[in-house]
């Protein structure tokens, strides 16, 4: 079986009230249409055709996967949209038709739907709703066979009582779909070519229509407004939270976590409230994340504690480190085991070796820091001269006093000590004490300035 997927993504989404095409609005920081493309890939689709229309260029520029495109230049209905994709399909292809604004359908649900397709049948995803208002109803005969779908606006009062509705997601052979699509018309209240009309035509010519139901209603929920988008976001995040907890992580409030990418956790991790994980993030065993942290494309080894209000980006953190609160690791940072990065410290494109500490109010950029180094409060590596960036090297066992400026390029060798308040511009050799502190001067009985009286 050669499976191909057609994704309808041509609509404007008027109710979104946005210049952005509807299918490019994000769930978990990923465009909705990309969710559908990824689901198609996960069930073995050999090709995906995205039918674009409104904002076609934006959609093409945003999608990161290799897909084909068909363009619907006139919005003449879902049947017409699928027709635009047919020239890109082979007659023997099994075709799954999905929607770019229905982002959360489980791959297994789609797989089950596709598995029922044969040369003489169609497969349709349906769901039973307590309130089916606005949706197309599934019409069955006395034996329970599907004989058609009627849109809400075209339904009779009796048909409005039907609670089983069409999700729009279906599968069939390309040759069958093409033959049926060529026979539909636009004789309806919307004067559109409804994709749903193919089911009555199929039934009339003796074809069977298999139906499947998703495990959860949200799998087939589409987005037409920002409030619906927000609802799906929360559902998606709750699903992720459940998977994390089932895997051995503790979430202090499962309703207050956002995973916008992939989060892998070891056993006995603890994640406090309002944490955001972006890109690819991995946590080892017994990692603790304090509240209000942002982690983007980072790897955190076992036993590390990240305290409240930290931002970590594109960094690697070794075992049993302590970070924060209010610390920032910028891209290119590598911390070895037992490193300490304290409050209001920023590290950028630097390696910090085993057991070294940068605990207070400091900036370390473009640096190589050895083992057991202590960097005092307010220390700055001056790595940028306005045009070029240079490296600072701090070897093992160095002690750097508070309020020190290290003007790169510069090296401080093993076990050297830098006095507080110094500006270091040249190499400090092993075991040396270096300081540039000015001599203290005092003036007795100095008259302090006073405020001038107001006129």
C-alpha cells in the first residue's frame, strides 16, 4: 500500500481576526498544519500534499517538511479543494484526507482509519456529540449502513436530531475518490462542492463506508477562533503532563507547564509551576526545576537543581550542579559536574569545569574556566571591544575577588589570586597575587554638599 496524505489548508480563518493564515497559528509553538504533517509522517505516508489558498506563500515558507503543494485559487468548497490535489496522486494510492486546522488527531486513530480502505469502500472518521449543532450529520439506513452525509444548513428537522457527525477526515483509493469527486455538484445552500457528497454517491453505487471513532473528542476538534486555539493548547499540554507523570516525573501543578517541543525526564524529577520547555530538552534523574524557569534546547544531567526564575538556552549542564535563582545560561555554555552558578549570573559561550563557582552578580562570556575556581561577586569578563570578541582563560584553583574586570584576551594561570576591585589586562602566572587597587586617600572634615534652598 502506498499511502499519501492530502491536507486541506486553504482557508482564511476569518474568525481568527488575523493576517496570519489560520493553519499557521500554533499549538505548543508549532503551526497546526505542521502537527498534521508530522502525524502523516508517523503513519508512513510516502508523500503529503498540502492544498494552499489564502496566504499560500506564507504557508510554503513556514512548513519545514518536504511536501508537495496544490493551490486552490478560488474557495469553492472542500470537494473542490481535494480535486486540486488529485493530479499529484496515482490511481492505486491510498489517500488520507485531513485538515490543517485539526492538529491533535492521534496517529493511531489515523492508522486505524486507513487500515479499512479497499478498492470498493471508503473509510470515515465520525464522532457522537451531545450538541451536534453546525456539523454535518451521518445518515444511516435501517441496517446501520452509512448512506450519506447532510450538512447542518441543508438538514431536515429530523436529521438535526442525529448526534453522529462528520469530522471531515476520511480515506479511500485515489481512483475511487477521483471518480466520485468528478460527479459532485454545487446544488446546495452554500453553492459549494461538498466533499461529503461523495458518500451518498458511493452508497448509491453499492460501495460500503466503514466508520471509526476517535478515543477522545478533542482529536477531531478544529480551530476557528483564538479561544478554541487556547482550549486545544491546554488539552495538548495536559496530555503531555500526563505522559511525564506516568514516566516518573512530579509536576507540582500539571495545569501550569508548557512543553513547546520535546521534554525527556528521568526518574524522580520535580518540576515546579510555570516552567516552559522549548525545543529539545532532556533531564536526568532527580533533577529539580524551580518555578518560572525557561529551558530551551538544553541537557541537564542527574542531580542538578535549577532554582526559581532561571533561563537556560542551548547549554549542557553536568551532574549535581546548582543554578540560580535568577541565572541565565546563554548558548554555548557547558557546565561540568558540581558547578555552581548563582543569582543574577550570566554565562555565555563558556565552559565551567568541575566544582567551580560563579555565585553572585557576574558575567562570564567567551571563557574557559578550570576546576575549583571561585569567581567573586560582580566579576566581569570584558570579552567585546566593540568589533571583536576575545577569550578569557582561567585555570584550575584560581580565586578571583569581587568587582574584578578581566579584559580579554587574558589568561589567569593555576592557583593565582586576583584581589578585589582589580582590572586585569595581562597574564597572571601560577600562584601569583595580582591586584590593581588604587591607594586609599582620605580628607578630614570633608564638607558634605547640602541642598540649595528653593527660591
